[in-house]
C-alpha cells in the first residue's frame, strides 16, 4: 500500500464540483460516485480514500492537489514504477 500526492490538473468537468471541493477542503467528504482513474481508464482504489485539495482561489490553478491514501489497486508499483527504481525498492 502506498500514498501519493501531486498537482491536480482538472478537465473542464471539474468545474461542476469545484465549489464543493473548495468548501470541504478542510474536512473532506468526497462527492457521491466520484472516483479516481488512471489514464488508461482503470479505477484507482485507495483504502484511505482520496482528497482534492483546492486552494485555487488563493493560489491559482497551481494550488490544486490530489491526495491518494493507501493505494491498493492497481498496485502502487504499477502506478509509480519510477519510485521503485529511484529508491532501490523491489
């Protein structure tokens, strides 16, 4: 299991939930039926859930992050193979 976070670059569809995400950024509760998918369309499952942290009103578009907590499927190593090469993990 692994955790990951990074800049979130939204598609135009994000506008439909952006105000909600900004409003709950301090006490996150994901909107119903919201999932995270990798570029190939596979759903990323996280034991600890995920959060969109949106500080764009204060920081612009660079102020939006996605946090994935306890990635279980696909395996973390499949999603981030370079992390294992860089850190000598197998």
